């Protein structure tokens, strides 16, 4: 599948890996792909994100993702639902972090353990794609195939899982190669 990726799409994937490595996590998540898309400049997806007003909100998006990770991936809606049941997620996070350190509830941040139970990051091990990131990559292929396009660009990664529609991207970025008709 990666042979179909454009230079911009490959740069997004490399950027997502760099972000995951910088955080010391074992898996590249969909959030790393989103942040890498936000970091791009001069590509089709970056133009679409700028038109949607997200380019200047990059740091706010980073902060929201960081806070979601601190809450063990719970969304704001899930946190509110738990609050309705009398569970204060912020208090739970604070108590866990008090005992185990900041970010202790994050999926795979911190003192990683290998299969032998020894602490620390295994030397030379790169992060791998997590389930959500794999899903984004698979859906980006389906989006491209559905549009009868032979390449997967960063705009396909954006369309695959980040709430952006093809029509929205088309308004700000006309297709490089118009979709072929079914008869050709």
C-alpha cells in the first residue's frame, strides 16, 4: 500500500512516527497522524486544514489530545457521562498520577516494559502502527479507490478519519486528476 503514497502522505507517516518516538510511545496512533497532518505545509491537506481554521489551532489540538491521553483516552463526552454517575475523572487521574507519576494513565507512555518484565524502552525498537492508525491508513486506501485515484495523498489520510468530507476538501483544493468515469 505504501507504494501508492505521495511524497506528502509519506511525510505525514514519517512525521507521525517521529511524534510517537518523541513521546516515547510504542504505537503510532490516529492522533499522531492528525498532528503530523497539522504540521504539514504546502500540501493539499494543509490547505484544507487551513481553510477549516485548524492550522492556527494546532497547539489547542495538541493540548486537547494530550489531555485526552492523560484521561486514559476518555473523551470529554465520556468524562461528562461518568460525572453524571458521580465519578470525577479529574480526581481519579490526579490520584493515580500522585502515586504513579504524571501520564500514568496514558496508554503506553513512560517506563515501558519488554516481555521479560524489565523496565525501560527496548533499544532500537521503533513504534508500530496502532489499531486506529492502521484503520486510518486502510480507509485512506478505500477513499482513494472509491475516487478511482491511483495514489494516496495526505488529503486521503485527512478524509479517512478526521471528520473532513471530500466535498469540503474539493471546495478548497480542486482534484489533481479528476475522478475517472465508470466506463473508462
